[in-house]
C-alpha cells in the first residue's frame, strides 16, 4: 500500500519529510510524479485537481491536510466508496482563537482608525466600548469555534454561539436551527463566521443576514470566501449599518490588485493566515489513520459526506 501526496501550488517537502520521520517504511508518491496508481490506497491532499481520484481504483481514504474539507467535497467526481478525513489539531485551534481575539480587540480599541489617523497625521481620539459590554456571536461553533469562544471569554467578552444542532458550552449561550438564527444575529455586536462551506452555507453572509445584525455590528470572516457576498458587505458598510469587517478568506486568493477591499478604510484584509497547518503537528494523526486502514480499524475524524463536514 502506498500514500499519495497531492498539493498543487504547495511545496510538499515538509509533509513528505514529516511522514517519513513518523513512518520510515512508508512508500510515498508525490503528484504528478510517475507512480503506480493501483498501489495507492491513501491520499493526503490540499486543492487536488478535480476528478483526479477517479484514476485510483484501490483508493480508500482521502485525508485533508487541514481542518477544512470543502476543497475535497466540492469535487463532483469523487469516488463514492472513499472515506474523507479532516485534521483536528489543538495547535490549529489555539492559533485560530488567538487570531480572532486579535481582530476583535483591534476593532474594540479602534486600531484601524488610529492607523489611518497616523497615516494622515491626525490626532483623533475616539471612545471605545469595554469588553464585557460586547457580545460576540460565533456562527458555526465547532472545535475551532469553541477555541475562539474560550479566548474571548478569558478576555471578558460575552459569547453566544450558533450551530445547526444544539451544543452546550460553558458560559456560552447556544442557539440552533433556523428558528433561532434571527435571535442569535440580533444579539451579535460582532459576528465571527466559522461555518463549514456547504451548498447550504455558500453566500450566507449576504444583505439579508447583515440587516438582522445590530446597527454598527462588525463582521469577521475566517471560514471561506465563498460564504460572503462581497458587494452586499460593501453596501452595508458604506451605508453605515455595519461598522466594518475583517476578512481573512476570499473567493479568489490572492484578491486582484484593483479589488475594492484593498483600500477600503473600514475593511481589514489578511492573506488567509488565521490558522495555518504545520506538518509536524498533524502528521501523527495522518499516520495513525494510515495504520488503522492497514489494520481494518475505524478511522478517526471521518467526514460525513452528506453534511460536508
């Protein structure tokens, strides 16, 4: 049995080295080098070419290099009998919590405003709201969302969470299902989108949703660019209903040179760096699943394909 690494546009060297260190006898192929497709039963991938896995008759597992799996599930030509796994990693969760907390604090203390003031050589103090008077809504509160919630709670913010099904977290008020979405949105002074990308959640950050947020709400998107209707966001920021936004993910990455987000004074842009997978941190769980496959044991972190996460 062989493992195939497929990561076009991403240097696989660190992944291959970590895999060999964890499992010295492992036979590894790197796409698109020549290899025997019939030998491959396990694939490790990020943004594979669409339809490629149809060419592997004995493939049993497709493992994502990161927590997200929409880059896999969006391929309409995936073999039906292949299992998909995702990464669950404490380091990723901690990094995400730290990043979102940084964005929330920067907004609370008006740091983007002061950066603009400095550029314009303008002394312009403005008032701020204390942390414990601000309610942060986490839209899609799973493992990563819980880490974000913990970071916010430690810093005195009120936190509420929304998910498809009811979840209970200490000190976090939980909302679930379509019937409770409006109530959740109406209380979110800052909205953090952490939803998985599925056909149901694509373009969910739109004009209708934004208008249900409180006047002056702030939007943070660290999930996927495809969640956001960009023109709707621009319109609601420009008309004053939203105070601004921090965006780490986009429909097209990198965003084009002339994109209106670049120079917008109320929109913060970062280059998809909220939480970056480190091979040495996650390869042990990849190897564990590889060995479980060999022993016909149940795999860990398997994605429910009908849900998309």
